[in-house]
C-alpha cells in the first residue's frame, strides 16, 4: 500500500493558523475521467505536479504516507461496501513501532478525514488509541471507489498530515465537483453562504461563511475548540488544507492560502444545537 514519500517542499507555519497541506500522489486527475481503485500504473507524480507548476513550495507540506520517519499504516486497505467496519491504523516511528505520544490538537489527538477520490463522501472522525498503539474507529462507506484517508495529528509540536488509500469494492461512479456556487445546503436544514471575494493562488485569502436556518442567521457553537473547521481538498490530487477560523460569532472567517490555481472542494463543519453539520462548496482559485 505504500506510496513512496515524495517531498515537494519544506513546511512552514502560516500566521497563527494551522494550515496543513499534503500533496497526494498516485491520484491522476479525477477531472480526466474515472479511475478505478485497482488500476495500476497511474502514479503520475511528475505529470500531476507539472499541472501545478507554480505550486507555492512554502505552503506545501509535501507529504504522503510518510514524512520525517513517521508513517501511516492502515491495517486493512479495503472495506466492504455499505458494511459497518472498523478502520484500524497506526502511526509508526522511524524504529517501526507505533507512536503513542501525540499532542492534543483541537481537543483530540487524532483527526481522521475520509473522502472519496472525487471529493464525495466526506467524513471527519475521531479514532481512539488502544493500548497496543493502534487507532480504531467505526467507519461505513456506502459507495464503491478509491478513498483517501488523512490522519491529521500533531507530535512534538509539529502538525502532520499523512494519507493513505482505501478501496471499496465495486464499480465507482465518480463525479466532478459541482460548479462553484456561493451557497450550499447542509442537507439537514442549514444554509451556508460564502463571501464571493476572489481567491488567488499563493496569496492569503479571507473566506467568510455565514450560516442560516429558515432565513435567520445562526450563531455557531464552538466545535473542537474553534468556531468551525474548514477542510479544502484540491480537485485531482486531493492536496489537503485544514484551517481554523479567526473569530466566532455570526461570521466564520478563515485566512486561507491556496497553494495553486485550480478547483477546490471546501468542507465547512460547524456545531449548532449540539450537533455537527457539514456543508460542501466548490471554489475556483485563480492564478
Ligand atoms: Cu477532528
């Protein structure tokens, strides 16, 4: 399952925000058509990178399944479609043993993002660490296809995102991201609106979201130590950014730096009335 580590830049911390960026390889552009989970020989790192030739190396953490001696190891890289399963994984250190001493970040020591290669089926989970050094979490994937699993954690004060592939058997029905829009529904009664300011590659952009329900503004509740969480995934290679907002209140404002031009899927998560809601929006970033 190992994808060779492929560093494309040194990590830097952007302002006071946690901006994690993992460039994911072995995922030739979804935009170019559906790629089956078991199609081999599609690991076109060079081509994939060429398409993002001016990727700002400073903001790219450039990591895949391993980085600086830490490696994400999924115990099982295949799940049965629609069947509740337990995903088990460990983070192994340079000595090959499971790491156990993680930092608490946003109230949890491990954040796990699971998403299908086309950006559908987003899940944000919080696994539990067992005494054996293995993280476990219940996971059901209703659709077939290739998924990316992002382990988002911090160790010794250093934020990391490692990612691995997970397959669900069957014929995958991949779809492109929806066209960009300024509003999205969470599917459970909330509407999210994004400010229309343009975002440019390599420049800090402020993304502002407002949440409403039945036409009335909603003030979100703190969720995992922040007013909201935003994950951005670049279409095609699923480069990953996780950003936290500047302020609480009626407007959730995220200072985000997109590493390159292109289309991104944005996943905004907020809490209201004790429940977590997710809205998905598409955003184009200009050169
Ligand atoms: Cu989390």
